[in-house]
C-alpha cells in the first residue's frame, strides 16, 4: 500500500513545529513497519531531515508561492498528480488539513482535486476545529470534507467535526508519545518553577500566562518560567515587549526551538508544566510533560478535559487570576505535586504511537481493499 501525503507547510527549520508535524513523523515510522510506504510532498525549507526521524520518503518542492494561494494550489495539484502516478500511490493522505495559516487551498483543496482526478480515496487527519469552520461556505472545501475519510485525534474533535461540517465518517485514532525519550530519570536541580511547551502564539494563551506569571512573581519573586517553542518574528517581538513591560526579564527564559534530547532535559529541569491554550484538539505536549514526570495545569477545554482531567488541574481559559492561583497553589503543595506526577505518568502509559498507527492502518487497509 502506498500513500501520497500533502505535508506542504511554510515552516523553516528551527522556527515552528506543531503537534501535527510531530505526529506525522511518528505515525509514518510505524505505518512503514506495517507495510505502508508514504511519499510526502514538502517544501525544502522545512528540512525534515533535521527535525528528527520519520518513516516517509520526502518529495521536495523548492518554495511556496506565499502570496498566491490559488497558484500554489494549482502547482500542488500538478505535483501531486505527477507524484501519485510516478510512485503508484493508492491513497491521498493529508496529515493536517491546513498546512499553514489560511492554507486550505494547498492543505485541503489541492489533495482533494488530485484524489478526484485520479479516483483515489482521500484521508484527512483532524487535530482541532477552527471557529470559522462553523460557518464554512466554500463549496469546494465542503465537497472535500464530504468525500474524505476523516480521522480525529480525540473524541472532542470528532464531535465538533460532525456538528459543523458535512462529513460522513470520522474515526478517532488518538495520539501517542515517545516514552523511551521522556521516561529516563534525571537528578538535575529544578532550575525552573514552571515550563510551557508549544508554539509561541496567542492561541496558546501565552500572553495570559505572562500576565499570570506577573502575579506569581509578586508572591514568589525568584519564580522562573521557561518557554520552549518556535515563534514567528512578529509574535517573538510582541513576546519580548510583553516580558519587558511586565518587568519579567529576570523571571522568563525563552529557548526557541530545541532538539528532542534538549527538550527532555529542559522538561525535567522544571517543577510543573502549564498549558493555558485557548483551543486544542488533543494537547500532545501535555502527554509529553506527564511522561517526563511533571504535574500539569491546563486549560479547561473539551479535548484536554476528555484526555487529562483525571491527572491535571484544569483552569478556565484566559482567567489569569485563577491561573496564577493554581500555579502558586501547586508549587506550595508537595503532596499535590507528588500525586499529579504519579497520576500523569500512569495516564500516559497507554499513549502509544504503535497503537495509533495500527488504528490508522485498519482504516487505510479497508480503503485499499475497496479499490480492488
């Protein structure tokens, strides 16, 4: 069985890596073991060979036509048709339906057209639902959703998907983590009181976290917050200004993108993990933090509540006062720290990329069989 994946995002190496890309890396390795060959269209600037190990064959595209979405989509269709025919692919696979901000032309419409012209099944992985999806009016996109076999990373995402878009089938396949990397014990001193991991973006609640941290510092002047993740230049400039305006220069450390090995070390150098997101489809970084032994405070969102409510403290999104209280309360409660650490590690024991790949393979195998 052969898949053609549309993984055309505009990220440069060392800037941004979302859960969607990390998930594709991991799932592709296990699908390969199951006999699935994946050929993935991706831009050269992404440099997949530097991000980490993966199990697909990259088909490099020189550059994105950033200001011409429809022209970019036409080129993606042509490249997709050529690649699908050349590599004799059986299924068109979209690991994330929006390859970049506003990129549905390349991330969804182009693969849909390729699947239509070549009469190949279309599989789309949904990570979360955007607010604008509830008022979707683009007829081509609606047809793509209707035609696609949809995979969702959580029940919350699947439920929202069924409510707002004309999909016929949704299978919840979940997410996994690399336990071997994160489970190794560390005896390093805890240098940071809290850590955030993810894209440095407003939708991740990063500026609410800074406001809350200001309150934490008023009670604990030496409290240190670590921010791990890539940021676009505009957001990084806004972050720097916010840190300066709040007089948190000595209390907030920003690392930017780090390697997996460095990430594991930094997580274990922190006392707790905080994810104040405004929307999430699964929250893969929470599972990674729990695997590393960190007690977690996360936003009370449907997907996070579904997956982590039994082992984390949930806080209403954008409520900076409650967030600050949760952070200071947890840091001053050793018993609660130990309890959440134990519960978190127990919870993520069941998060396996191998099992996720098996669930996806079951769907792919059925689609492939129906083509015969």
